């Protein structure tokens, strides 16, 4: 695969002359470049496949740590609060990554054409994040998709075809079972996903495990078990991550003071908010915000 990686490296260098997160001409395709290791970045990672062409990345989900590079790609099957960090990148060899957001409808339609059965709804879901080996066939399709960015006139017709081929390669690999669960409407993963969706809408309000379990059509004990298997955290821990990430965004992007941001996301006690913020981000809110502004730190996930 060395030749394929070299071609993609040269292609991405033309498309991304500067560091940053670059939205492509395709709505679900994002290109990312970093010329040096980054600080840990807390973000809500949506369902996607991330393929590193050069460099190395570390992603932490709860107490689980995932390392991936050009030999392994990352699959995220549900919205997950993660901490990501580029750990290998230089000016001469920058970190280069291709992220393709996953559309359950496209996956489901492709599964029907492949005559692939849905994941059994009784099968417990595994982690919402996994790694799988990169293959030459996958890289070939990815290269053709990225190459279309230099021929915008071809994108409308050819990009959907190449995207389907990429998904076909993913479904045919070790990650296929996890991807089938994304498209399956009645499996345990989708019940957990319903709970996640409800928490995202109500993250700033107090709730009980029983209330979330009712939304997911599960017992409280079953939800706790499967939710933790998928996200590496409990529903309340998930809510806390969402609250603190949104508060950080408000402090940086909307220039709110710490007390106002904490109240906006559901905290009644400023001291508790500051204590939990410091525990997650390593510094109290205002000091953390000042440091990020001084380094022009981006909150867009890399």
C-alpha cells in the first residue's frame, strides 16, 4: 500500500496547503491536516470512518484508548464524547486524515443490495468505537473519492458511486458487523442511540435513569449495561461530558463568564461546575479559556 499512501499524501498536500479542518465539496467528506502534535481535544464525535494517511492519532473514550495510523482506520458508530490528540506529526510529514461521515440510510440501502441480513436485535452491542485494518482495495476507493475534489464537475455523478464502494469495503471487513448495527433500526445499539438522542436534547435538565430507559424502551438495568458497553460511561457521565463541552464552547465562542455558562448548561452550583470543569479540562474555566485563546486553539475535532 506504500504507493497508494504516497499518492494520497501528494494529493492531500495539494488540497490542503495549510493546517486545519477542510470541508470538501462533498457534504460528508472532511480533510484534516496538522503539522505538529496537538493538545488533547474534547469533542462529540459523530458516526464516521476516519482514515489516517500520514501521522498518528490517539482517541480516548472513557478509560479506553485507541491508537490509529495508516495501517488501521477508526469507526465511530454513535455520537460519543471523546478526547482526541494528534501524537505524530511534523512540518515535513504532517498528520493527514480523511473523515467520511456515515449515513445510516445509505448503509441500509447498500445492505439490501448486498443481501446482508440486519444485525440480530438480541446481540449485545460492543463499543461504539473500533479499529479495523486498512486494505489496498479500501485505499484505492478512498483515493478516487479524494481525487474528485480536483474535478468538481464529476462529483455529482461519481462521488455517490465511490462512496458506496467505500461503504461496501467497510461492510466486507471486520467492522462490518458494527456498521450493520448502525443501519439496523431495532437492535440494541439503536436503543442506546435513542437514549443518546434524548440525553442530547435534555442535557441541561436533571433526569433519572428510569426516564432515559423508558425513551430507549429498555429496563434501567439493561440500559445501564448496554449504554456503558457502547460509550464506556453511564448515561449521567455522558450528560456531564455534554454539559461541560457545551459550557466550554459558550465561554470561548459566546464570551460568557463561567457562572453564566455553568447555569446555561444545567449547573446550579458554580463551585461544582468549576470543580468538574477543572477535572475534565485540567484547569478552571477562565484560565482554560485564556490559555486556549492565547494558542488560537480550535474546538473543531481533528
